């Protein structure tokens, strides 16, 4: 790869580090970007890509390492400094002012003035027309930004970057919400900007797009720089191995040979436009089914619909042979379902409420006697479940928000297990908790399956999915693209199904 004294290198990050308290978001971030190139930045969720981009954009300030622009060390302390230096970031969902015109959005904060010190609207409009003509897109400069498609909003952000003569454009998941035609239009613009001598960074989980568009690929993993290579010298399988290159550790005490029972949950043709389409699967008693995929694949949305949090437009959910009503969580709970949501603080707990009250929230009706719940009954139940899951807290009156992340997660799980469910849907069971607590949660899930409970587990951590699941379902863009038995579910197979179009039977 090019070195920093190479005149073609416009931007270089060397061993950049960023920490947030005890969390190391970026340990060793490195990137060498050349003029006239499109450079892919790849990695799993949590690899450090977004942190690296935010350092370049001036959102975060690095704690160590160097950032060089045109060979000179730079130290951006704000997004304004980054923009002034010629760096532009195009996000997946741009933030335009909806009540202003396209032209006004283009020149916000830097409107040209007439000799009388008034805004020169005619000049702004003429420059906007010229920019869109140059990009080859028919956008009306006079229309309001409200109602524009995501694709057109991104084009406006690109036009703004060109008008600022940006030398580096970073596109963060730009195609996630675009149609095929819109993607191709974006790629045409990207290639045009590359041919003009600008440097582009393309962040995407879609390997087919990466290999179609990008000249160079850099892979990150767990906050570390892994490798850089020319796209022509790599294959999708090699890139996947670089992205996931971890071995499943002893943290997953999955017991082999447990008997699998009857079908507990049967989902057929579940559809919610914009979220997921024609999703069908089964979960049997005593098995853990892992639902894998990248962020935005629709996994959490499917789980919420199955449990009744969200209403779906088509399809059927059958639990223990009975068809479940749409959008009715009370019916789901009464039938024996439990749902541990992805965001434990906002969706799983009332953080200003005491631990005892949180642990018994779902049990209010069963604990009532003549419409009343005694403190003794509430505390007895809470104590039992806190002890079973080894929830560590000062006392049962302690606010849930004061507990560690691991104890909060165990509290949410305890709350739902207290309902004696026969199906547990658990979304991101170990996100943000320490290794020791992860092992406890994994052992608990394995024990539940061993007792005949059906478990549907959603996780963005591939080792967790592969280590805990009897079967793995992979989702991509709202559809199931692979159904893998434990023996055939490898990191490479899951990532391939999560990043490519082809469905695997």
C-alpha cells in the first residue's frame, strides 16, 4: 500500500485510539486513503468503523495516534474544522432541514451575499442547478426538502460536499435504504467523483456492492486494524474470514444431544412492509434457534411482531398449535411467551423504580389478592428470582438504573422467567455486559433449553450465535436467506448469507 510520503495519499490514520471510560471503542485504527480511489472500510458490528469515521469527522477527539491530511498532522476538535479541511461525511439518513428548499439546504450557513449584504438567492439557485447538472440528477432546487427520498437527500449532501470542494468523502452505509436503481445512480456519482481525483470511503455490509464499486478494502475487527488489500486480489470468502476471524471459545456451554420436542412456535409468511417480508420458521421445545444478521436486517422487528408488540400486515403466528391474535402482548404472555427486548434500559426496565417492583411487573395480576398486592408477597417473589439469577444489588428497593449492565440484564430475564414461560424470545442477551456475566447468561439459556423451553435468540455476536444455537436462521434486508443446522453453521456461512443476496436452503 502507499506510504505517507506518496503524493497520492490524501488521508492517513495511524494507530488511532479512542476510549470511553473503561470501554475501548478503537484500540488501533489505521487507514491509508489515496486520491482517485474508492476505499471500502469493512467489519462486523462493533469493529470500530463508526468510531474511526467520527474521529475523522471531528465528532470525537482521538486519545492516541495520528491523523495526517496531505502529509500534515491534523487535530480536528469539531466537525466544522473537519469540513473546512475538505472532509465530508454522507450518512445513511441525512439530516436536512425539511421546511427549507433544496437550495437553502445546500448553502445553509454560507449563503453568498449581494453588494447590499443580502442573500443572493439567484446565485445560489444557479450554483445548485449547475451542481445537479454536473451530477446528472434531476432535482428541483426550489422544492422543499420535506418528502424527498433518502437517495435524493444523499445526492444533496454530495452536492454540498462538491460545492465545498471536499477532497475526502466518507459514505457510511449509504445504500441501506435505497432501491436497486438508486444504488446504481449513487455508484455512478461515486465513480465520477473518483475519476475527478477525490478520495472516497465506502462503509457497507453488502459485499457484492463492495466488490462492484471499490478499489481497495480495509478490514477492522474488535477495534483493531486487520488488513488492507486491493479488491482485485481478494475474494468475498477471504474478506469474510478476515472480518469474523475469531474462534468460538469455552464461554458457550452448549450441551450436546439434548432431546428436541414438539413444535412450540410456528411462524408463516409474516410480513410488515418496510421491515420484513414472508418470514417463516419454527422453534421446537428444548432447542435454541439463533436469529442472525446485520443491524437493520429486520431481526428485532420480527421478534416484536411475534410477541405482539408490533402489528404485522400478513402471515400467521401459531403457538402450541393455537393461532395468536395480532398485536396482543397480553395474549402472548397468557399463552406462555416471554420477551426480553434488545434495549434493557428503555424497554425492559423502569430504571427509576426499585428492583423488587421491576421483577414483579409482569406478575401483578397473579400476585393480587382482592385487588391488592402486599409488600411481603412482592418481596418474597422478587427475592426468589433475584437469588435464582444471582442478581447483585444493594437491596430490593435499589433503583434498577443504579445496577451494573449485567445485573440489569439478569433482572429483565428474571422478570420474564418468573412468568413460567414455555417460549423465551431474547434479543441481544449479552450486549454490553462483561465476560463473566455473559457466561452466566449462556449457561442459563442452555439450562432453560434443557428443561424443554423453546428459545428464540437474536444476537449480533457471531460466536454467541454459533456457540449457543441448535439451528441458525440468517436474515438480510427483511428476509431469511439461510437456514443452517448446528453442524453447517460456520462464521463464513452466516456472514455470506447476511451480506449476499443468494438464499441458502
